[in-house]
C-alpha cells in the first residue's frame, strides 16, 4: 500500500516537473516593481486572478513607499496547479509564498498536518466584517487557512422577456414548488424550458442542497459523506421531475460554462438559470444579446421563510509554510482580499460579490459599470436582501471525492439516464466509503 502510494507520488512529481517545463515561458516572468522590496511568488489557475494580484501589488507599493514588494504571479492550468502545489508541499520544496486553491480541491490541503499557514492573525482584525461562512469553509481545528474572493451567493437569473410572454412575474415565485408551477406555465405559453441543469458540474445541484436548513449538506458537519440523506435524495428527485416534465433540460454542452451553452442561452433557449453571483461575468462576456433582459432575484426557498441562497464556489488563497517571508505574504494577502479597499477592487476588477458585507451598500460598489449596465442598478440590493440567508457549505477531506462523484456519475445517471436518484446517490456513497 505504502509502496503504491510512493509510486503514485513519484509519477505526479515527474508529471509536475514536465508540466513545469511546459509552462517555462510563464514561470520565467520576472518580478514586478523591478524586483524591489520583498519578493513574493504567487501561483493561481486563473489569469484574471493573476492580473488582480498584480494590480493590488501596484496599489500596495503606491501606499507603502517604505515597505515595497515585488510579485511574480504565474497562472497554471487548473489541474496542473493543484497537483504541482500538492507535490511541492509534500516534498518540502518548490512551493510559492502564496497560492490560490479552488474550493473543490481545498480538502486535499487540509489532510493530516496542513503545510499551509493559519491566517487568523490577519483575519481576526476584520472578522466581524466578513461573511463567516466564507471563512468556515477553509477552517480546520479552529484555524482558518484560506481567504476567498467572493461570497458566491447563489441567485437566479430570469429572462424577463420570456417570462413576460408567459405572463409570469418572477416576484411571485417564492418557493421551489412555485418555480415548478411557473415553469409549467412558461413551457405551455412559449414552448421554452424554464431552466437548464448542470450535468457535468455541481452548480445546479449543490446550491439547492446547501440551502436546506441545518448544518449538513453533501458532507455532514463532522466531515462524513452525506449523500444518502433523504432530503438530498428529494432535491435530486425534484431536478429529475423537472426534466421528466420538460420544465428543465440537461444543459447543452453538459454544463453552464460551455460555448454551446452560452450560445443556447444567448438565443433565448431557457427562461432562467440558478448560479452564483460570480456567474454575472459569463452573461456580460458571452451572452451579449441578453443585455437588459436578465433580472437577478433570490433563489426560491424549499419552504416559505427558509434560506434563499448559499455561498457557492470559491478560491481559498493560502500562504505556504515554505514562504521566505510569511508575515509580508500574509499582510499582502490581507490587503488584497480582506481590506475594504481590496473588496471594492474585487467587485470593480472581477465582478465578484466581495466577502466584506460592510461594502455592499457603499457608493463605490453601486457606481455604473458593465454589470449595472447589463443587469440594472440594484445588483447589491439582491445581495443585501439575502444577507442573512446565505447558507454555508461543509468543506473537508472528502470534498474532492464527493465533488468528483457528483460531476462524473450522480447527475448524469439521474438526469440523463433517469436512474432512480436514491440508487444513484447510494451507489456513489458506497464507492466513496
């Protein structure tokens, strides 16, 4: 067993060295600020994140002339980054000072003794202003190891033009039962499905599970796999019923991030889709013909008065235990992602709903930009409306396995092959255990 594990690590190490070679061009980028001050190496899997960090490093240097930094940010492909970082941390060499870690992968970095540093010393001064559930997802044994970009509040995007043709008012949809009935009307009056469902991704299923009342979701609060929870079976059954009745269809391209899907929605293919707020950028960038037609509303609740949102997705940025100057790395990370100024810039630069709730009603986040031009001026009004209803999720060592099962088997079997949802969930759970 041990020999097999060592062999696997060796393969990953060789692969990572090869990939590092393949990415030599990007890793050869020099440090910003002509290498002045403390050097910080940073890895990410998103080029927009890289640009953001570089922007914030410039602002840091403008505000701290006597405490300069130079940053070397590198973007790797998603899987490559997480494999490379994991190997570097396990081998004790080669890790950067700071790295992004996507939420589905974060559990891998919390196993055993984390090789990333607790960040509570920079979080505590700002903790009361941060949405606590966005800190809890990166915590273990009372210590917080990651800082997110956004809340990722799940909302629902309605195509008002289609709903108007069907005579449906989105403000009348309060519960998922209401939503199903409205979907029947939309289908009958327009011939257009009410929504689409992710088949190879988790952004349709996970928010509906997470918004269930209580502390359990796909994992129990104690980290155990929770796929056989009867309430989760009911959620998947609800989605399957929508498909059976034509109210929903499996997403063209199988997920909500494919070019095929963007084209489908841009042509008015479905009347709505529920996704986190960070999905706004996909509308503005890939579905231009829907400008002025989309309204953002809270998700329906499972019952009147129940939560209408959940924090979805995320990037927990970490400081590694190999950082040459961890105090400076932490201070820069806090400046970029915890400070009021940083959170305003996260909205302006990336269009994310920032984790500091005290900026949601500031004039700076309500200024006109491409998002308000597309969706209208009251984007943060929706966020403030559900401020106390944003359910958190449980992230643990089993999260990568559960996420993989949802993406590769559970949804496809239940929503395409029409397998009994209870059976699909039970079989997946047994394989993970």
